[in-house]
């Protein structure tokens, strides 16, 4: 840690207790970069807990962050449920394929059960990585893992391919129910294994057109309660910045017990509309372009301190996994800016 007055562990405990953080936690998602460190394809890297643990530990020493990215893969739950992955490139993400007989109305008959899913695919690998890093990194470094958001996973199950069609009616109820059960099981397993921060990543959620907002919130609340029972902190990360702004009131009401994380533009809207939350801890998701060398002159150093101060941000992270071309100097510079 640097000379910051508050350690990551102290801030984490403050947030768990519902207190205002003395400074934001800096926890960028830096995971697949480990494949480059180990000179492996992303596919091979994601299945090797030894390579993941060793590379993430090396990266953590250079990034100077408050958290260690233990496992982040958007296809993790889909594969565990029975989806087949296709890897079109060495370092690109997987494409999920379902059986030819797949019909959303027969999901429970076709997919692996939620309990069985914990033993399938790479979920055992992710759990092993968390356990290993718990012993490998320092006591004050927080362990971070990501799970698929409910509607994002349900969209995969319901074969909803476009954000524009992702509404309350666009996703089958059966898909959403299965997604909620699986996400609850996986996030519980991650917390039991030792994860301190669990990101719920809604990358395919169009809030502006979502008619099932209240149902979505009602499904998330017990999952957050389970995570907090194991003394871990849920982070709800929403990619849809315009939908966030349109539904900020409902989202803030639903944010009890979690850190609500959005883009700089969405948070700027809070300030413009004087919608500063009274108690809900807020986080910011920086675009990954922030960490590229050619962005060295961007305005992060001007808007970030203002948002940190005016919104009393609890957490600073990234919109997605930082790219292989990320500049470690940029990561370290923003870490210094956030951590003081």
C-alpha cells in the first residue's frame, strides 16, 4: 500500500458497516492481461488456476490497486449451465452456443441444474484461484470476482441478442428465474471461497426500455443479502448510462447493501440534476481507453477528483477488463490519484 491514511481493508469494513468511505477503493478489472504475461491464449489461460494465480499476483504488484481481480469472464455461468464455447481468436472472448433443441420454454429440462453448475465448466477453476490468491497476496489486498448480471445472463438463456429487444417482456420468466438462482449460487460460492468484492455486471441491460425493473430489483435483493452474510460487498455495475440516468431514483432505492457503479457520464447527470444520493455508496466505471498510453493527456485528472469529492465515491473501477494494450504507467498514475 502507499502512504494513504486508510488501508483498503479499513475502507472495505467501513462500507460493510454502511459508513461513508474515507477514500474510494481503486479496483480496476485487470484479469485477462494475465494471458499476455503467461504467453497463453485466453482460452488456455482461463482454465489454468496456477497460471492465473501467478500472473495476477505479478500484475497486482505493478498496478498498485486495492483489489486483485481473481476471475472475470462473461461466459462463465453460461458454460456451467451447459452452453458450448467457441473461441474465434487467441485473445478474444468466447461465443456461447446452445444445443440445437434449445427452447426457452424448456430451459429447466435442458440446462444443468444450478447446484450441478457449480461443478461444471470453469467455476471450480475460479474458486480455486480465489482460494490460492487469498494466501498469496497481502492481507490488505481485497479479492475481487465478477458474476454475470441477472438480465445479461437471462438474455443469453432466452437467446435475446439485441439490447433494443431486452425489455421485461423480451426475456422469458423462466430464463430470469434460472439466471437469478445460478447467480445467487455462484456469488455465494465466491464469497465462501474468500472474495471480498463481487461485481454483478449488467452489460446487456437496457434500463430505458426495461418494464421489469421492480422484479429485477426484488430478485437482486436476496442475492445481495447472501453475499453480505459472508461479509463480502456486492457491486452492481451498470453499463447503460442513459438508462441509468432515466431510472436513477429506482436504482438508488435498490442500492441498499451494495455499491452502485456507473459511467462518468451517468454520474455527471447526478450532479447536473442535483440527485446526489444521501446514503447509497456510489462507484465509477472508467472507460478502458483511460488506461491506454495515447490517452495520457485525457481529462481524467480533472473530472475524477470532482466526482470523488461531490459524490463521495466509494469505488473506482473500469467498465470492463482492461485491454492487453493497457499502459501500466497510466494505471499507476490513476491509482495514485484515487488513493492519495
